[in-house]
C-alpha cells in the first residue's frame, strides 16, 4: 500500500445527561497541543478491541467508568509521517469521580456551542462544529 | 462495562476519479442483507491494524489494490446481541481489475445520488445520504 500509514484513535464524548460533554486540557508536558482541550481516549493496544481500548483510556485519563452508547462520527489528522483516523463514541458515566492523570491539568463540561468556541485540538474542530445536531 | 459489545468494521468508498463509488452486491448465500448493495471492507483480525485490514478486505472482495486517502465518516448498526461501528475511508485504485469473491455477485459504480436511491444495506443509509458534500 502506498501513502502514509493510518493510525486509529478512539475518542469518547462523555455526556452529563444535560447536553454537555467532558473535555480535559492537555498539560504543559504534552508533546503536542499543550494547553488545548481534548477528549478522553487514545490508541488501541495490540490485540485489544476498540471498545475495550476506549473504556480503558477513559478510566486511565479521567477515573470514570463509562458505557459506550453510540457512534457519533469520525475525522482525521494529517501529520508529516502518518495520518490519524479518529472515531468518536458517545458515552455515559456509570461510576467514578473525575480524577486526571498527569497528562491533563483541567476539566470542563461544555455544550456543543462552547466546544465550537473553545481552544480544542485543531484536528477536532471539523468534528465538533456540527455536533449540535449529532446527539 | 455494561451494554452490548461494539464491534468495529472498516469500509472503503473506492472512487473512480469521476465522483462515483464502487459498490458490490451481497450474494444470495449471505446470512444478512442478501441482494443488497454493500461497500467492500469488514472486520479487523486480531493484531491487525485497521488500515491493513481494510486494504486486505478490499483485495479479497474486489481483487483491487487500493490506497486509503481520507476518513469520510462513521455510522453504526444496532443488532440484538451487539452493535457494529462502521468507519468509512475514501480509497483510490492503484491496480487490479474488479474480481468478486463468492460473497458478492454484482458490481456497480454509483454517484452519491445513486447511492442514496439504491437498495443498499440499511445501516449505511444514514451515512450515504449526506455523502454528496463529504468528498
């Protein structure tokens, strides 16, 4: 196959039942997009299913136990040596209180309008813009 | 994690450079959606990356060698015992002539308008409807 390799990253839009979604801010130690808002999630480990990977990443990054509810959409990021495909899943909280890892330093619950205005990681802007009608 | 498990299926929208996409018709031996139009693709084998899986499935189902170009979107299917998340990638043909496996018995190139009218697998209708503006 020619072209750059594609990696897959799964992301959770965790809702609060009132139309707001959880975002976490990338801490200053982040290699990319330090200080920008991000969604919990990440890459799939070898041999791991995508849903188990996302539930694990959410637990590691936020301390929350979640259930994945539905597919919300997808977007991509084009980097010099690779592309990343992002698959977004809506999720609800089953238990836990938000507790961040050292990768993130702030947490907020935002409406779709607030997400569209926030300083989020640029590769997600194309996804959050139409989000008002997606849930 | 509560709720049904989610499986991930990757699908290719292979374009012909003139705004048409390749669809293949599920043969009568298909357990589900026999006689309906489908996109090449399928599930990821254990330990396989999603892009390698999609290139492999396309080769097995169509005989074509393709390069994945970009993420087009995602949708889902809700079955009694599980849900399936579909990630759609646009792809271009590098080489090969279409040669179907026994899973499919017809091939067509369709515009987004034709896709919206065709008897495609029902879980893809929500995805192909807005496709005219997605490529």
